[in-house]
């Protein structure tokens, strides 16, 4: 799992549509579906289900959505700190998720 997959997952959940999310993310819809399928296989849970034309989160998907939003927000905060030069001048930031 990486931060890009989480960003894609969050966008689909917010838009409730693979096709709308794909347009906003500038990625093809089949490629986006493949990313989600890989994420579901990695986690061993189903993240979305379809209700009519809308894509809805499963219970597991809702839990991941909450955690992913916080994680991406924290990650972006770290990146903005490193870009300002106030805390980090240069180097690498590595994050791991157990």
C-alpha cells in the first residue's frame, strides 16, 4: 500500500464514482479499478459495493476511509514542512504502515 493508492481510494469514496474520480485524478477508469482491486487483495477485504449507479463504501471501506484521510493529511503536512525549510533542509522521509 502506498500514499497514491490511498489518494485514489479517498477520491473514489468522496465522488462515489470510479469514472468521476478517474477524470479528477487524470487516470483511466480501468487503471483506477485495478489499483482498488490490488488494494482490496492486499488488505483482504472488499472496500466498495455498487448501489445503483453509485459506489458505496463497505464497513471495512469506511474504516479505511477515516484512517486514510488522517494519514494522507499527516503525510501532506510533513511534505509541506520539508518544503518550507523550517524544519527539514534536505533528506528523505520514509513512512511505514504495519
